[in-house]
């Protein structure tokens, strides 16, 4: 059983926080500075607002103060032999039975009440991981299941569905066709987004690699979204083909430029493929390996398409398809 919770930090009592800080900080000057930060208040629409609780919004010290304060909960859970995972104000509690998880939940609520904090009711739930999935820190953890070949139990962890929508939206905002940049500048606009997203996806692999160092085995399958990575790469190239057309850019011309501005072209001008960024970090694949893989994949796709057309008694190179291919070749010479 797993309990998923989120705590509100807006209501951290300042005096209780200072009491906790006194356990770890002996220097009075430092404590005075922290107190000044807590009481600094904020400006909104030109008006000064005082604060009586919570850590400074957007302040660089806020995550540190919040973690020190919630560390009190960590100790309480540990003393009661409750297994947990916490990241900032999001945390999971683990137990083998429903009775144990409810007991853990009560201990948690009691400690948080003592600290003057509240649990977000709408973001707190109990999950039976034998047949229920849950989301945590941008990932979906799919419940236990058994492999067909040997019955070995495993579970799947992958980015949430909403992650891909957010990925596309960020790329879309950076590739508006009303803008005019050099090819190098377009790469500078999209590559940081790709690296940032994929590096976050890789935290699953990094965590499991760290477990291996301590001899901990895992039943987690996490390399399950290769198709999504290939799809996002195709979307990025599609957006760039339109954005990089300086004369009357539109989707039709962008599609036609697929022949010239293909996968290899974008790789050569510096576009980071998310597929390569993800699997290359794990297995050491290089750009050449990626390009060869994509070429082989396209050949197989073409071969299947031709075979399906034959099975249906159709000519794959129909007049309409041939017309589109000729158009793509012709318009590619314009750029």
C-alpha cells in the first residue's frame, strides 16, 4: 500500500521554524538574517505586503528552510519504522497492509499538526500497487504485473502523459514561424528544452544505477517510451521545417522540405535528438549509431508499406503519391 501526499508550505509558522533551526545553527547572526528573510514580506502591484507565516516565495533559501523544517517529519517516520520517500513537499508512505498504511497516515498527520502544517486533501490518496497506478514527481508508476515467460513480477515507470503535451508546448513556443533566425540560433532555442526534458527522464535510470552500486536489485522497467521520444523528435523537426522557411512559411511547404531537411540534415546542423540523448547516455550510442538506426527503421517502414499495398492489390506509387513526391523534390530546390 502507498499513501501519496502533498504538504502546504505557505503556512510554516516562523517561530516554530526558528526553533528547529536553533537545533542546527548556533550562530546568532545567521539566525537573525534568516528571521529577517522570513519577515521581509513582498511587493504586489506596487503595494508592500507583510507575512506572518511561510517561507519567502521565490527565495533561494526557501527550499532549504522548508526541507530542514520537514526533516522533523522524516525523523518521526523513521522512529516509527515507516518506509517513505520525500522530495520537498511531495512524499510517499509505504506499508504492506491497509491497516499499516492508515496507521502511518495518522502518525504523519499528527506530526504535521504539531509542526503547524496541513496536508493537501485533494492530493492525498491510498493506492494498492498490486492493481493501481500512481503519479509522482512527473512520472507514472504502473502497478505490479508478471512477465509471461517466467512469471517474474515487475512494474513500469515512465513520464506522465501530460509531460509530452508540455514538451510539445515548450517547443511550439520557441519555434513560431513569425520569427526569423539562422539555423544555429534555432538550434540554440530548442536544444536546451530537449536536454532539460530528457535529462529529467534519465533520473529513473540514474536512480537505479545508484541502487546497483549498493547491490540493490530492481524490478522496474523504465525504457518503455522510445516511441514517444521518436514522435517528439519528428514533431520538433516538423516545427523547425516551417519556422526555417523565410518566404511565406506554412505547413504544406514545411512538409515538402522533408526531402531536403531530413533527419540527417538536422543532426548535422546540431539538433539534439531526444531519442539519442536518452538512450545514448545509457548505452554509449553515438550520432552515427542513431542515424544508422533511423535509416534502417525507415527502410523497414517503407518495405512494410509496399507489402501492405501489394496485399490490398494496390500500387504503392500511385499517381497521387508520385505527384507529392515530385512536388517535394521540386520545392526543396527553392531553398
